[in-house]
């Protein structure tokens, strides 16, 4: 949370998958009709955090949806966010923040978290100002630094009857195919994934890994 890129990351995520007006939601749901929703989020820990993006789609469009999702993850690092989209994202975040500190309990919780994570004493008071100051260049630079599709760990959960024999896409990282729980008793899950530097691993191991 005390990373100087925190504010840019918040704005970036709002553009990418932070809500119903985000790119992932609008493209995968409104544009493609593949899902009821698609989202992304940063998990900010005191130590190392992580970024994740997820969606639930019909089995027959899983590959197409995942490829489109990866395209959008790469796009935020290679293209400058248009001003109207950037301002809308910042407006949404700054406008909703007061709702999180309406009560005395909420204020106390916000202050306690700020202290826990070693944030500035005026973190709560200046949060909206610093969000509003984020530029498109800062958001793009943050995306390049912290969202790396080529190193993504992908988990694909679906029925074995609809599982692909190989996964063909130009992204790296680890791809985990995790069958639905009712299918875990079936043998022969191990297959090679046509993905540079990656491999499909047994379902039992994948479940433990996740």
C-alpha cells in the first residue's frame, strides 16, 4: 500500500476491470456476451501483493474469452488511456471514497489500516487529491511494471468433457487446468500445453497450488 504507484494502480485497475464500466466488463459482457461479469483487482499486502483478473464464461468460449482478457491486460501497458476514460475512472474512485468513511467505525478502520501499513499520517485526508492527480503516463508506466501477461499464471476450471487438448496463444507463464470438483476422480488429466515455457499439471497438484 505504501508503494508510490498505489494511486496510479488504483486508477489503472478501475479502467481495466474495476467495475461495470471497465474494459473487461464492457468487452467480455456487453460486447461479446460471454459472461455476466469480468473484473480485475490488486491485492495490497504489507509484504508482496498480487494482481488478478477473472471471469466466468460458458465452456465453449473459454479459450476466446481468455485470449481477449490477455489482450486487454497487455493493452493497458502499450496504449495511453484516453483522457475521458481516465477522468471517468478517477471520478468514480474519488466520488465513492466518502462512502467508505461515513461512520466513526469506518474512519477508525481507515486510520488503523493506514498506520498498520505505514502510510503517511494524512493518507485518508489526501487520498482523493492524490488519486485525482494521476496522469495517463503514470497509469501506463504502472501497467507495464506490474501487469505482465507474459508471466501470468492462468487457472482454467471447466468440465473435462469440454477441456482443450492444447492451449494455443502467444503468452507465457504457467497455465493450470483445474477440472470441476465432480471430475477430480478421473485419471489422465496430465497433458502437454502448447504454450512456451508452460505445462499442464495434474488436477490434484493444481488444486493444492491454488
